[in-house]
């Protein structure tokens, strides 16, 4: 009787460990899937940023030309006010 009880306990414990291990492995697979999806989204964002956003050099060129035009307008207004 002791041997049968021991085998039942070992069987139940083995089943519990197997169930827990299966749940852990499934959770790991779910995390890996979510990580892959997140990685894909980051890659898409990098492409979108490269496609739609202005580089620092382009921004500096455009703002420099705008400030030059504003300075010219300011100079013309200053000369106009002097007359």
C-alpha cells in the first residue's frame, strides 16, 4: 500500500510539474511573439521617420534662409522708417 500511495503522489506531482512547465513555456512563447511584433513596429517607425521627417541639415538650411529673408525685410522696414 505504501508503494502504491508513493507512486500516486509521484504521478500527481509529476503531472503538476509538467502542467506548470507547459504554462511557463507557453508564456515564454507569448512573450517572444509580442517581442517580435514590437520589433516590427519599431522598424516601421524607423522607416516612417526616415521617410517623413526632415533631417537636421535640411532644417538648418530652411530656417537659415527664412531668417535671412526676415532680416532683409527688417532692414527694409528700418530704412523705410528712417525716411
